């Protein structure tokens, strides 16, 4: 190996080490907060609910765990973290309603609005309700959302 070549390799090796150390340092300084959504459901409940959710094509309209059917573009609310604002009983009543729009009015046409799931077996509705109630969101995310919304609407810097 020529001397010039060796120096180039050494320089590259040093740069790589510096970059790796710097990245590691940055991660300690600013840890990735990660996905703010989580569930308190048992694995058994999750699996049971997931089957019902898929069988009824909820993901044609809703996002959950950042996943939805890209072919359907319905402006339905995302279900991530929804259990932070409503409880199991509310979900059960909503899914059991012959006309869910009596509970939650809609601005959408019949094709897009929330369909009634009153025809599902009671056990399925209970499972879905329990699962939806288990979908939570970390406090820091709510705080971030509030802050972003405040700054967007007022154009002012948010202070606590
Ligand atoms: C055809 C589209 C569509 C399908 C399929 C659908 N939804 Fe909805 N859903 C909506 C829309 C739109 C809303 C908002 C209310 C409205 O416009 O009727 C909604 C509202 C909801 C809400 C209330 C959200 C809130 O803000 O409180 C829940 C919970 C929900 N859906 C769960 C489900 C579940 C679980 C399934 C599957 C069993 C499902 N949805 C299937 C369109 C749909």
C-alpha cells in the first residue's frame, strides 16, 4: 500500500468513528420520542379485536397504528389514541346504534359516513369497544399538538 493511500484510509476511518460517536451523542441529547400511541389491551384482546377490525374493513376509512387502506380516501377520524377521549361504554353504544349519526353527527354522504355495526354479534361489539377504549396517547404528544395548533391559529409563540 502506498503512503498516500494509507493516509486516505486512515482519514476515512477516523471520519467514520467521529460520525458514529456524534450520532450516538445526538441520540442521548435528543432521544427519539417514538410513536406516541399505545394500547393497554392484553395480547389476547388485541388479537381478537384485530380480526373483527379487519373482517369489517374499518381500515377502509380509519387510520389505526398509522395504517389505512390507501385506495379509499374517506375523511374519517383516526382511531389512534381515541380511548383517551371516550370510554368503553360510549364505543359500545356507538357501535350498537342503528344510526350512529344520532350520537355523532356527520357532514359526509351515506357512502362515507360511519356505518351501523348493530348487526354484529354482541361479543364482537364488546370486544371492539374494549379495544378502542384501550387506545391511548402519551401526554407529551397532546402537549405538542396543542402547541402546534395554538401557533398555527394565532401565529404567536406558545408559552406554558
Ligand atoms: C365507510 C367508512 C367507515 C367505515 C367502514 C368505518 N367507519 Fe368509523 N367512522 C367513519 C366516519 C366518517 C366517522 C365520523 C362520524 C361520521 O361522519 O359518521 C366515523 C367514526 C367512528 C368513531 C368515532 C370517532 C370519534 O371521533 O369519536 C369510531 C370509534 C369508529 N368510527 C370506529 C369504527 C370501527 C371500529 C369500524 C369497523 C368496525 C369503523 N369505524 C368502520 C367512517 C367509517
